[in-house]
């Protein structure tokens, strides 16, 4: 088993999950509470990676990060190299690919919070930020746990976007899914099975964590 690829994948998935919490919470809050009539367009953009073929998404991300794009030229002027085929580029592509798996559970959890509780908080003089931190966030723990775990597990198994944006550079962009593909191409099914079982175990553990934590939360605070 390629442990270098395994730990790189774990590092990528953890980093993506953490960043998606920071980026996804305000997006989810806006989706849950905004009354903009064209909000469905923003929701469609966020959900697009779910239905878009990974190779298509990876191609456009690759173009956006390449040396011919404004972002790619700006990054190259600063660092001396492009974002494509780097770990940083891999993180950016993974963030876009896993965005809906974090934002949608967050937004659903926010929308289920009783509006009367938020109104009561505002009546008591709490600001919107205080209401969010003290009322909305604690009541949305199941959705938050689900979003973090799903984005982590989804990043673990991504293949098309990783291959298009990062390529297959050992120690830099070579992830577990690419390693499994290479093993199968070389007819090394034993090694591919070993790596696949490890990935299966980690993904299963992440889902068990989601259901276990959510069940405990609902048992402690059965507000429905």
C-alpha cells in the first residue's frame, strides 16, 4: 500500500473539510434565510458539482488555474509556478467539488431552526451574530456534523477532478483513488484491494461518526 498517497489524501480531505466549514457556513446561512427572488440561481450554482461530470468540472478548474488565466498568471508572478498540478490547486478543485456536500446539510439544518427562537433572541437585544452563535449554531449541530463528515468522505474518494487538476505526481498530487486506478491498470489487484479496503474502512467510520453523533445529539435535545 502506498502510505504516502494515503496520508496525502487524509491531509487533503481534512484541509478541505475545515475550509468548507469556514466558507460554507456563511453561504448556507444566506441560502437558508435570504428572501432574494433569484436565490434559486445561487442554489443551483452551489449544487452544480453534484450533477456535473467530474472530468468536466476538473477541466474548467484546470483552465481557471492554468497559466493562461488571470488567476494562474497572478499566482505564477508571485510564486514562480502555476496552481495547476500542485497540492494547492488540488485543494481548490476539491473545495469546489465538495462544496454542496457541506453547504446543503448546513443550510437544511439552519432552515429547521424555529424562527420564534430567533425572534425571541432579537427581542432580548442579541445581534444577528450573537443569535447565530448562541441559538442557530447549537441547534444545527446534526447538520454541521453531517456536512463536515460528508465533505471529508467525498474528498477521500474523488478521482476525476483530482486527476484533471493535480495529475499523478507522487508526494504532491497522487491520492489514494489514483493509486487504486494505477494498481488496477497494472493488474495488481491484491494491492488495489488492500488500498480500497482501507479507503472503505475510513469512509465507513466517517459515516458511523455522523449517525452516532447525531443520534446522541437528538437524545440529549429532543426538541421535536
